[in-house]
C-alpha cells in the first residue's frame, strides 16, 4: 500500500510507524514542512491510562517515551494564599521536541520516508497514493481545501492564552490564579523534564487588552508574566518559543474522510489544553485507523469504520473539554468560593472526575471536602451533624434549610404528572406513587404539576387545586408523607396556557384533544404546533382571573398542609410563555423587554407570596433557555432570577426548554446543571438542579462543588422509588427505616 502522510506531528509519524510495522511492504512517506528539530511549545502530557494503550501497540516507542518522562501524581491549586493538594492523578509530562525526535527516529528505523522541509501546497500531486493522511494539524490546509466535503466547524473560544516555558521544576500539576489591576490570570503549569516546565498563562480577552498584551511582543509578554508571577517563580525565568497569544479553536468535522483523503489528529478534532488530550487523541486516531485498515478489504470501508469508531470517543472527550474550557473562561465566577470548594470545583469541572472518583484517588482530600460541606450545612441549618461524632456525611446527606423548612438531605423527587386524576381529583395511584417515594428516603417530594383551574390543565387527567375535594385528596397524601416518613412535601402550581387541552402523555404528548376541548389563553395568539388550538391573547380580566386562581389554589395548598410551594414558570406553560420572547410578542407593558415579560409572572408571584405563610418557602421552576434561536438568553435567565429573589423567592428550580416545539436541546449527563450553577453564582440565589442526574456520585459532586443546593431527580425515581436509600447503602451511610421495615437494617441486598 502507498501511503502519504501530510504533516510530521504525532499523528502522521505514529501512523507511519504503525503501518510500516504492520507490513514492511507498505510504502509510507511523511511530508513535514518544518525541519526535524523545529518545534513549538514545550511539554505534552499523557495520563497513565493512555500510556497503557501505547505500550500494547508499539513497545519500542512506549519504552523510549517512558524513559524521557517526568511523572507526577499531585495537583496543586494555589488559591488566595492557600495550596490545596489533591493526589492520585497519575500523569506524565515530556518534551514535545523529545516526543517528536523519538517518533522520527522510530519511523526512520522502520523505513518510513520522512521528508522534512517539504511543504505541501497542492495535495493533487499526492492523490495517486492509495491513502492520503491529512495530519497537518489544527490549521489543516487540506481540511480547508476540501471544506465542502469535510464541513469543518471551528469554534474560536473567547479566552486568550500563551504557551511559555520555565526552568522552575514544578513538583505537581500546578494552577495559579493571580489577580492584578487588569484582571485575573490563570496558569496551568507542569514539569516535563528535569529543569523544564510548561507554563501556560490564560486570561479573558478583556484582561488581555487592558494589560496591553494585544500589542505586546514576545519579550514584553514574558516580562509582564514574570512580574505577575514573580513570587511563584522564585527567581526562575520564563522562556519563549513562538510564544504568541492565541485563542483556542474547538475543531469538529461533519465528515472525516473524502475519497482516499482522511483527517487525523488536530486536523479533525481538538481538545482543550486544560484536559491535555490532544497528543493522546492524535496517536489513538493512528491506532484506530491502522486497525480499521487491517480488518477491511477496501480503503473506503476502513475509513468508514475508523470514523465510526473514533467519532463517539472524540465527541465524548470534546464534551469534557468543553465544560473544562468553560470553567477557565468563567473562573472569575468562582473566585468568591472558599478555597476547599474552589479546588473541588476545579478538579471536578469536566464531570469526568466525580466526588467518588476523587475519593478513590485521594480519600483524605474528599474527607476534607465532606467536612467543609458538613460545616456549612451545620451553619446554615443550626443542626448538629454526624461530623460531631466522627466522619462527615456524604454531601448529598447534609441537611438544608429554607425559611422554617428543614430538609434532611439534598435529594428531591421531581414533580411528575401522572395523568391519572379525575376532574383534577387525585386518587390512590397518587397516594402510592408519592407515598412510596417519600419512604424512599429523599428529603423533599414534589407533587406533580397541579393546575389552578379546570381550564388550566394540560390534559383531562391532570391534577388540580380548584375544588374542595382537591384539598381533601391532597391532604391525605400530605398527611401520609408527614406521618410515615421524614420527607417534606411540596406542591407545584401551574397553568398550562397554550399547551392545555391536550392528550394524556402516553396517547400523544402535547397533541390537541380530538374532542371535548376547552379554550386556551396565552400572552400571544401563537399555537404550540401549527395544528394546535390558537390561544386567546390574555386581556386584563383574564390576567386578574388567573392571578386570583393561583391565589385561591395557594390557600388550598396551605390548607392541605404542604411544606413548600413552587410556581411553574417553565416548559412552555402559561407563565413561561410570558417570559420567553418566542411566545410573547405583546406590544403592551407585558411584552418586549425582559422587565416587561416578567411583569405578569411577578404579579402572580407577589400575590401568591402574600397568601403563602411567611415561614414557608417558595420556589419557582424556570426554563433557563429555550434552546432555540431568538429565545431566552442565559443573561436574561440570571436577570429573571435576581428579580425573583428580590420578590421573595427562596430557591430557583432550574430546568430548560420545552417552550417551543422546534427547540434543539443538548441532552447528556447533567445537561442542565451548568445553568443552575450560573444562576446560583451570578444571581446569588439557592438553586435546585434537574436533568439527567444519574448517580449518587453526580449528586455528591454537585452539592460539594456548589453547582446547586438540591438535586432533583425525575425518571431515576420512577425507576427506583428507593433511589436515596440505595445511594445511602452504596455509600455505607445509614438512614432510618420506618418501624414497619426495621428488619431491613440487618438485611444485605444482593442483585448479582
Ligand atoms: C504549543 C503546544 C503545546 C501543546 N501541549 C500539549 C500537551 O501538553 N498535551 C497534549 O496532549 N497536547 C498538547 N498540544 C496539542 C498537541 O500538540 C496536538 O494535539 C498534537 O500535536 C496533535 O498532533 P497532530 O499530529 O495532529 O498535529 P501537529 O502536532 O500540529 O502536527 C501537524 C504537523 O503538520 C505540519 N504541517 C502542517 N501543514 C503542513 C503542510 N502543508 N505541509 C507539510 N507539513 C505541514 C506541521 O508543521 C506540524 O508539524 C499542544 C499543542 C501546541 C501547539
Ligand atoms: C412522567 C414525567 C412527568 C413530568 N411531569 C412534570 C411536571 O409535572 N412538572 C414539571 O415541572 N416537570 C415535569 N417533568 C419533568 C421532570 O420533572 C424533569 O424536569 C425531567 O424529567 C428531567 O429530569 P430527569 O432527567 O431526572 O428525568 C416530568 C417528567 C416525566 C418523566
């Protein structure tokens, strides 16, 4: 086979090595525009896991690489005069120059024809090879040449960074956060050889410009950074090597190959330097492509297989890289956290490392985090905690207070419509459904979306709070929860707005009823689907009526004994449609600016707050984004959160979307938690987070990192009403069983 690799970086060289090794008859040419020992940047990082992969593929390269390593286990986070160390991270650093030298030597020894100082301007001269590897790096000319086929997407990130070196021999992967009059400068530093370390300085574009670094020469950049990090560098100098300020592009491609040309390494994908995976990904691409060629008869089938195998792996790493780079773009937001929480937030930023992973790597560090969370919970609730007589509880099992409501732990059963009520009256199904979840150990159980009038329902099966029978029926559930469990119970009050008069969920979600419809109201006459009923735009009389319905239902909720009241401002129901600019096109004082769009929902909130007892808390569920062009922005959501907080809202339940049918949500693990964190830190209001919280590791991480105050789980609780009890059991933490079930305390469940 005749193979041409354009680019002699890790991807091109390693692929050349592997193909020559696979079959010495393969003719492999690597064309590299630079000289053999030109390289830019300083060190590269490999995790221990990556090295194991490399060992299995080419022992010689692995051997040579590992001989040149600086290995470390610790991460040191320098923050506000403290150094927080977390151990057990297992990384190795080496010089990029040395890595390339090893790969070049190995390639040449196997007979790869490596031609330096050969710039490929025009690929057509090489297209007669069987396979053309575009390993020409992040600015790949070949990718651009065939852009209409590869459909590349480059997301240039806003922060600026510069790659510097230093002789300071860091003993750990080190982070600094130094602030001066121009802003906050973050440093990512690690040792890669005896007296050589990489020193990456990163800041926002604003700080970069304020500091005049947009005009600075390399020498001036070095001088500025040496002055800023004088104390930490302890007399060591910073070194430059084409150290220009850059912004980072996240590179993605819709297609990875075209004809016999295939993209490898940075040309096809990048992963931010804060997760240090670029070189690993490039080398793993080479392994995957070699394997695909070995197991397929045609090049085309092999290229398809390569893309099919690598794409999900790369996308997963890019998702982790995205949250990691965003953490560094928004570090200013975390600067008011206390050092322990700041460090935990930094270490768990990509969601790959959780509270539980960290516990395996570094139990002492996690114990310190748990103690800190418990101390804060103790201050917040005034309770004595287990910390007083031994180990601190896992973060999810710390209590939380809202006004006079004391929650035993941070797990909440999310409101979930059961579509099983009769003219709003709930029945035995609801008693068993909510009762069993209350016995399941969560701190708070939320009743389903409960509608303030018959016309406010989504479907004929929805629960209501508009007839005296409703109080009686709900009171039965509330009393059961209060008498038989230690959970508290909340009611979610709502009006369905333009999403009303639709079928039961399992008969067609949001689909209009075929008969017995009731009239709909909304801020503007925009139907949900084209074939949905067009709602009547609300006039003042409608607004007064709905507000009064909410107030009446609030009085009934109090009568039924609920502990917390949540108003539904999310998911495209009535009050949410006032807030979203996509569903509110009013020209009066209730449409237009955010202030105007919030006016009516706040009128309802104020009227309800006046009726709901002062000592009981209120929450509001919001859709933080519409996930649609022209929809609610995150800045607007933060602003709306501030308004709600000023009006006496105690906690925001941060959900997202479902406001318009053409939304394009980005699902995934904890997909809405970043919104909760944003609101909590920027608007300064406690939050609940909801959406694909899958494990107790997630729940502990969220609470310890301050991404939310409460974790709300919906489907997890449908699957397992005892989710919290199971989480406790897994963590060796005990929560009380009801008297009737006390024998379980001496029972060990086994599923395998
Ligand atoms: C300064 C710096 C430091 C880094 N540090 C780390 C790190 O610590 N850990 C990590 O995992 N990753 C790191 N990375 C990222 C890592 O270097 C890349 O992800 C990795 O090198 C990708 O390998 P590659 O072979 O795809 O691309 P590259 O290493 O960029 O190689 C592409 C090669 O193609 C050559 N080329 C481009 N166009 C042509 C042409 N037209 N004709 C001929 N040759 C051409 C270039 O000269 C270059 O040598 C760093 C990157 C930089 C720039
Ligand atoms: C069956 C079902 C019914 C739901 N009903 C409601 C509801 O009444 N009110 C509400 O705000 N959200 C409702 N939701 C949304 C959930 O509360 C939650 O926000 C969503 O399912 C994401 O959480 P999860 O990933 O833990 O399931 C419902 C979800 C499900 C699965």
